[in-house]
């Protein structure tokens, strides 16, 4: 599906035209007022319009009409560019969310009308838009699920590829932690009855769209603090410009209103001011592109501050199930014979462990031509399984179960086998002992398979300063071993839901921020307690309600991506602020000599860029100031790349790129613009 | 190598060598550990008992500020009324008159805020009583107020989470009994032995070689000259301040006075490191401040030793450098060094006339005051630097992808708001004041005032602009030195600079104390690899860059119209 093209083009034609229109709509003063920095530019634009009219009416002290009109035009475009940045970010976010929402609109729903206990409930097909919270509907094989809901009866395989992009069907059933279904997914087999859990227009997606559209978007704490700082810079530069008037009078230098407004607009941090809200929206949008629905912009920002990450072992750190990794025949037993017996004993074993044994042996069990096989199923009582054929009886099972069998038959349990069993256990594995006719043949080692590449990811997290904690039901010994092997920093063994909760509370009381992922109802309190709680989309409604993000892919490693998205968001703001302020140095050197050169010719020495004339200098500076905004939109939308190289190294890197770069780039840019502008003046 | 330069270097090295152990001592003393000055304890106990103070009662930031502001207000009224009526009070052997209301307003504020904006001359403007019980008294208590507020900052950072910034009265008292008083006694003795007067007699008269009889002012000056430097106040006994031969008799006393004024500000930095147990952080701050000082000092000494281009154009040799306004016994290097030290430290005492410095040296002196945080005044230097740190922490924190935090405390909207306000205020006071003065000078030059605005300036043009800008810069920085070509003893300057002095003193103290109070109350966040380390060199450089950029951006236009235009004009 199209929504999974994660790198859709930055400026799609339809989005751009939509954003262009919005840039004008956003000129409404009430909307502009939300951004104090750009609002002052807006006022400057209006003042310049007044100046142009004044000149047209005959005023001569303010320079030529054309010159003032150009300044007016450039300022107007500056405002539009800032609006465009916000609009394009909104448009992209909305497009992304809409494509998710489209899948669930106007699907026919088999609504159930309960008519009492004695009669069969009536079922009628209605459009999905008529479903309300609490309604029940039915879905059979081949049906599209019309609305988000919770299964209350039945079990079904469901194709969720429309949402997750994962083609393998998943099983959802009532009662458990996997009872949630999402609108737009398709039932492949069986029949389920579902209760609608959200009102139309109130699903997480709807909420997210509202966030992106700005209707319910609130400034995040860091955004507020930054806005304050930017506003104070703006006031400082306002003071610079206002006091310049008496200073200039003292120096007998007339300065035009156009020059004052230009100086002011160039000095205030328009670059970051214009891009600030776009950066915030783009953060949510990037989360959505990673198939994560966020319930607030704050959650994304908080993700960047996470100190501790709680991860479930199964599925996150290890590949779902244990696998056979080694065969250890007992002394005096032929290895080939031992492997043959293990393969035969696993022939009818449908468990993933059993299959992995055959996989490891690499032998097709049917190649052994055996007569009259009789398969012994695993029971909780015997704790072994196996095969009987001819006169041979092969058993495979937990070491003490097989030991009992052997010792009852008067055979010894070889010392080296006992040793091996112990060794495997202490290495985090599970030993399976195999016996032929109650005589011990050897041990199969089953191990948790750690996901390839996961330890590198943990290393990356460690460099970010994030502590990883593995949560598992395993015993402490096994847990410790896997934790060490995977490279996590800590683990919670034999974990119960309240253990998670307590761990989170402990970390929080020490001042750390904790993120976790969960799906079950019993995860809900912990999800709510965590600073960032990511609920899996397959999880229960309670879990989804408790968390502040929902992961559509049900991918437990997603937390790592979310943290990086959060960090990128803050970094983009910080670096663009630095860039914006650093730009002022060059702008001063362009404008201030231009203002005073006529009355104090000695100041020509400050015109280090050798700009053509005072007018061209001022125009080049305001034009540079305007075009830098659209040039940085791609960076604002994509975010500054995060590199886990430690905070100090990262700071150094960003200071050089955006601080030093921010000082140098405008010198070059303004000079080049001046060369062009000079051609026309 | 040039002996003049060696003299400057030796002076600086001695300062560091003395400041380090003093810092260690200050940290120990405020931490309540055993020190050699414990014999002062009975005196302190007596003071506490008389004043009804419980020195062990902790204060939160609001209580701390309330105590500090209340006592300062009391001193202000006390000083104002004494100056207003000094003629009728005892210890006035020369029969000096009362101060005018606007002058006593300005003078009382000036010394209350640890500044020495002296719109009067010591010989004739004040009596021995007001010199001692107003001027010298305020020199002690204002310095101690600064130290106490810095220690409140230390206390906020010493503990993980606390709302106790210490007891103002206790810290204040100890600052005097354990730091200022002992050091002053030592220094006053040195000064007295080198020829500074220490007597209550009135004017003496001598017969010069030419046979004229000259009246020479004197008085109990040695003690005041000690505290004026140790307390970074700078207010001189005589009008010519430390350029006066009795106030600064020889090169040795010049070195002593130079060391003395930097001693406590520098020692406070080291004390900060020892006290909160983050020595590296203190060393990085010390390093950055020293680099900042060198950026100002080196060019200044170079320009001063080079001499004036205008004089060179006339074909006159200037082998001894730019000597206009300088004392022969100090020379251009020591005078250039002093002029920067006195402006970065907020002392404001002078041993040469800044008005006569080379144009760009004058700009360096202004920059020293505009930044006001390279070492900075007694205690308040750290508070000023702290504001820059908060801004650096905020921008730097965002740049590494985390909500900004300072030593384990999150820096959020409220703290940023306060830091932004403090920064904004300086820009407003300095440029607003200068703009107002420029406006009156241009548009109401002939206003019917005692001193007409048109007559304010000895040298109109770019230098005149510098004089006005310098005056407000100096007032806002609580520095006190001046480009003395400005006619400043009149209602306009006395009143405007009076208000600038008050706001420029107390807002930059209230701001940081409020921030630290808010921060210290927050939950402590342990450091991780993702945390921006404020004791790293990179962060130090970021702070330095922010200081430079912020100052340059805020004051570029007035600096261009004043010293820079003057410089290019002279070329």
C-alpha cells in the first residue's frame, strides 16, 4: 500500500498547491498572532505597505517607490514562506493520516441488533459510519472490519497488512491480550463478534489528524520555552532598532523607515521563528511514517528524553521461540545414531522447538525407513514425547523426566550428561535429554536466539545514554545469561505485571524518564505510569487507552525509532535556532555600514563584503533572510540527523555545522545576491 | 622582553596563586569546616544575638531575597540622609557642604549597588564621617551582599534537591568577618606603609619647588582603598581615584591594588568548584573567563603601547606609547591592563583616564562592562555568568536532542523566561538610557536646565557619543568608571543613572537566585551519556560564543557609532 512508502517525496505536487493556498489563509491576524516572531514581520510588512502608499502620495524622504515596493514584497514573501513551511508540514501529516483513515471509511458493516435472550439477534448491513461506540457487529471470512473494536466472541485470522504492511496473517481472539481489531483490516478465516470501542471521529487516527491540523495542537514545553527565548531576542532587536533612531539623529544620519524595518526583520530570528511549528508537526508526521500514532506532540518530545527503556524479551530481543543449537551425544554413543534418534523422536513434534531440531540435524525424517511408527505425545504428566517403532522406544524430554525413566529401568544417568545439562542451563539454554530404550543417548541444547543486530542497537542506545531493561518470565539465571548476551543493561526476571510497574516507579523516583511497550490489559497501569507508553495496535483497548502512542506495526523494537524521532525534533529546533542567530553577524555587516556610510564615510571599512551600494546591501540582506526559510524547509521536515556519539561530540558537531556554518553561509549568500541585485540598480 | 609586560604578567600570576588557596578557604569556611578564622566566631555570635538572628534557619529563595532586599533598602535611606546632612555632622575638618538631593540620591545608590559612579570629588564632596560611615560602610556591605548571593547559588547546586539556599544573615556576616575584614586589614597596612594617608587631620599644605603653597587633601584613606578594591567597588577617596599619588603611590601599590580587585571574584570561582565538588566545572569557567579577559587585555595593551595614530601623523615620536591621561609611574601596559581589569570586574577604580584611551581600547573597556561576567564583581560576577550559562544550556541542550538540564535540573520555560528578562533588561537600560540622552542632546540642547544638554559633552561627535554610552554601560554594570569628558553632576544624569544603577544591580541578582531556587526544588536527574556535560570544554566554548554573539548583536550599532567610527576616523 502506498502509505508504506516511507520516503514519499518531500514536495508532492498536490500537497504543495494545497499548502500554497493555506499560506494565504494563514495570513489571518488571529492565526499569525500564535507566532510572535513572525507576527512582528507581518506588522513590518503592513508598515512598508503604508510607506509605499505614502511615497506614492508624494513623500520624497523615504527613497524611491520601487525600492520600497521591493522591500514590501520581500517581507510579504517572508511571511508567506513561514506560513508555507507550516502548511506543507500539516499537509504531509494530514495526507499520511488520511491514507490510513481512508481504508476504513464506508465499509459495509454487519451490525447486530440485540432483541433479547429468547430470540436470535437480528443482523443488518449498515454503512460503517452509522456504528456507534458500544454497538456490536459481526465479521466473517472475507469481510473488511469496519471500525476499531474489541472481539467479544470468537477467534479469527486477520490480514492486517493494510495497516502494518506485514503480509503474514495474525490471530485475534476474544478475552486475551490480542482481542483488538482495527478498522480497515480483513478477516481471513472464521467468524468474530466485535464491540465498537470508539465513536466515529474519535479514533486515535482522528485525534492525530486534529493534532496535525492545528485545531487541538498545543505547544510542547520545550517549544514554549524556545518561543520565550526567541521572543526575548526579538525584543532585544526591537530595542536595537528603536534606539537607533536617536543614535542616528545624533550622528546626523537620516535613516528611512524601509531601512529600519529591513534591519529589524533581518535581525530577529525569522528563520527559526518561521520554521518552529513546522518542525513540531514534522516530528509527529515522522512518527506516523514509522507507523506510530502519537496522542500528543509532547509525547514525541518526551521520547527524546527517555533514560530507561523497558523491552519484552520475546519478540524484541529474541526471535519468538527457542531453537535447537547443539547435539551432545553421551560418551560411547555414536553421534550419527544419536542424531537419528533425535530426529525420529521429533518427527511428529509440531512445536517450534521440535521443528528446529529437525532443522538443525538437516535430515528428512522420512529418509529413515521405519516400520509401524507409533508417536507418543507430550503430556504435562510424563513431560516427554517420542516414538515407538519395531522394538525401539525413543523418548525426548526434560532431563529429570528422562532421568527417572532411565533410573527406573536400572540404567545410569551418565555423569558427563548431567554435567552438560547443568552447563546448558547456566548458559541460558534448555536441555532436552534423549533416551533409546531407557538408555541415555545424549542432550539436545535449545537456545533463545537473539535477534541479529539487536546488540548493536543496544550499543547505540547506550551511547545515547539510554539504559535498556529486559523484561522476561524466565528464571533469573536464564534471564541474566540472555541479558548479557544481548547486551541489555538490566533485566527483570520472572516478571509479573506489578514488577514492571514497580521498576518504572523506582526509576522515576530517581528522576529518570521511562518508556515501555505493552499490549495486555495488565500492562495498562504500567503503560500509563511510564513517561512514554507505546501500546501495540493488536493490544487491548485498555492498553491503547493507557499509552500515549500506538504502534500500528506491533513491532517492539519501534521504541528505539521513537526515541530517535524525539531527539531529532529537539535537535532540529536547537540547531536552527543557532543557525538563525549566527546569521545575524553577516546581516549586521551588510546593513549597518549601509545605514551610516553616507554620513560617516570612514565606516566603509566595515563593508567587508564590498557590497555594491547601501540599497543593494539592504535588499540582499532581506532577500537572503526570506529565501533561507524555504531552503531550510526540507531540513525542518526531515529533521537533523541524530548520531549517537555522545552529547559533547554531538554538540561540537552541530556547533561547527550550524553555528560556524550559520556565520559563514550568509556572508557568501548576501554577497552573491548583491552581485545579482547590483545588475538591476 | 619588555619589563612593562613582564610586570603585567607577574601581577596576573600572583593573583591566580593567591586566589586559588583563598577559594579553597572560602569553600571550607562556608561549608562550616574548621578554618583559621574560627576565632571570629564569638564576634559573629554576638552580632547574631544582638540582631536576633538564628543563623541555622535555612531560607528558600524568596525568603533569602526578601532579607537581602530589606536590609539594602534600609542602607539606602540611611546613606541618603547622611549625605544630605553631612555638613552639620562631626568629622568634617575641611568644612565640606551638604550634597544636593539628586547627587546624594545618585551617590547613595551608587555605593549601595557596589558601584562607584562618583559624580562628586572626594576631597570636597564628602566629609570624613560620610567617607567612613557611608562610603566605606557600603563598600563592605555591598561586597558582602554580592558574596552572600553567590553562596546562595552554590547552596542551590550543592544538594540534589533542596529549597534551602542558606541563611542570608549568616552568610552575609561571615563574608565580612571571615573574608573582607581580615584581607582589608592586611592590605590597609601595606598601603599605609607605602605612603597612603591614614589620619583624621584636615588638609595639609606644602610648598612646591616653584615656591607655591598647595593644600593637600588627606584623611583615613588606607582602609577605604583596601576595601574599594577587595570589594570590587572602586570608589576612590580622592577625585582622581587610583591615579592620585596618595591613593596609589608607586608601582608596587599599583600591583597590590590590581591583585586585590581580582582576588575575591577569582577566588569565588575556585570556591564554587570546591564547594559543590565540581572542580572541573570551575576550572572550565575560570579558563573561559581568562580567555575572555585576554581577548580584551591583549589588544588594549597593544594599542596603548603603540600610541595614537593622530599624534604619529604630526610626526611626534611616542616611544612610551599613548601617555595622554596616564601616570608616568605606571606606563601604558599597566594602565591598559588596569583599564580592562577594572571594567570586567566591575571595580571601576582607575589609574588612568579612560576618556583618553585609544578608541578601540575604549571599546574593549565598554565590552568588559557590557559582558560583565569575565570574573565579574564580588559574587555577582558568577551570577551574571550563570545567566549566560542558562541560555547556553538551553540552546546546547536542544542541540543534543534532550530537554535542557543544568547539573541534573531541567531548565524549562520559567527559568528561560527569567534569564531572557535579565538579558533583555541590560539591553534596554543601556541603549534606552543612551537613546534618551542622545535625544535630549539633539532635540532639546537648549533646555532650561542647570546644565544645558548641549553642554554635557566636552567632545561632541563620535567620542561624545561614546561618553554617554559609556556612562550608561558603566551604570548598568555597576562599574562606576567613566569617560570623564561628560558633565554628569546634574539632575538628568544623577537621576537616570541612579535608576539604571538600582535596576542593573538588583534584577541581575534576583533573576539568578530565583532561577536557582526553582531549579534546586526540581527533581534531580542523574547524568547519562546523553546528558550535555556542562563541565566540558565544548560547553565552555558554547557559553563563550553565546556571550560574544549576544553582546555583539545587542550593542553593535552603538559601538559602531562610538569607538569604531572614531577609530576609522582617526586612521
